[in-house]
C-alpha cells in the first residue's frame, strides 16, 4: 500500500509539472514585431495581442528590434542585435517571423480590394487619371491709365492628373529630402484617418511600406498661374525735361508669383511637373525693379 501511495504521489507530481509547462512562442523581426510608433507598444504590439489570444498556456516573447533589416545582411543585421541572442536564450518552442501583409498599423494606407472574383486579369484594370490636359488656356492682359501701365500673362490647364512615386512623394525614399506637405502626415498627435500623408517610415530601399502605387499618389494638377506681371510708371515729360532727360520709366516685374491649384496637397509641388519619380521643386519666383532712361 505504501508503494502504491508513493507511486500515485509521484505520478501526480509529474502530471502537475507537465501541466505547468507552457509553450513558448518567440516573435522575432524588426520594427513590426517591436511595435515601433505604436501607442503603448507593450500592449498594442502584435506579440502582446498574440499572448492575449493564445491564453495562459503560452508564453509569447517579443524579440523585435526596431530598425533591423535582413537576418545577417544590411546596415543593421538582426543576428548582430541583442534581441537575437535573447531570442536564442528564450528557446522558444515556436518561432514566428511576421509577414508584412499580416500586419496593419495605425496610419498605414488601406487598399479597397474587389473580392467579387478571385482571379486577377487585365479586366481588373481601371483608368483612374491621365496627365494630358483636356484644355490648355492662357490670359494676356494689358492696361494703361494715365502714366501707369499694367501687363499680366497667365496660363493654366484643366482635366489632368499627375502621378508621383518614389523620391517625388515618399519621405526619405532613397535619401530624398522630405517635403513641406509631409508635415501633415499621420502621427499619434495627428491621428487623422484622412491625413494628407500616412505615417513615415525610414528611407531604406527595403522599406516599401505605403509606397506601392495607388490612386493616393494621384494629384489633381489643374492650375492657373500668373507667369509674369509688370507694373510701370512713366514720369511726366515736363518733369524729366527739367532733369535733362527725354523720358524716364520706373517699373517692377514679377514671375511665377501666384498659383491657384485644384489640389491643396500640391502646394509643395510644381503643378507643371511631369508624372514620375525623381525630384522636382516649385518654380522659382522672382521680382525685379528697373528704370528705362532716354537722354
């Protein structure tokens, strides 16, 4: 009886130990795993949500390293980071590396997908814009009143879209400089779902988040621009003759001083820029003062 009791206690102890052993899940990766930019990442990062979903029978470890690139290549290889060695020591029963399509962060672009049929073909293509205007126009105005004269030349287009990509629109893409309109991006302080730019990622060529082409990168490039404006004043002849002159005219001219845009987002772009990548900047503005003298 004593042997049976000892055996029964031993079995119970082993079962208890087995029941107490939890399955370890090691989540490794870069900023996605780490929860970079997430408010309260300890709670909102996906490893924490995975822990809550799996329950008490699992232990989920977050071994994400913000900014790491490839596993053993790139500018910050994951295998050279402290988090990698912690993941090894953790000795997880399950190792999980997230795929980008499995993860959605606040501030990312969302795609509206047509799932009415599974196969994707050329029939799914939709014309969403064109960069050839329906109408191009110009205005040339010349006014004269007493000794003053004013001339204005403006031009514009209607019915056109401009598509920007890569360095032209993405902040820090391939070391491109950010633009003024990036200041209106989605942030924790500006959690506007209709912000003019999504949250910003790093500029590494592998960081292609929010950079796949979509109609988000289309701008309504209709505009009207005052290309040149000139105001002149002809000094009265009786005055200039007393100075020993035949004529004297004072004038001021300006170029590209005013532009009206259909799309407010284009205030940091030149609406005359062609579609594509690369960098183009606002057309330069200039003001000049001058004097025409005849003796």
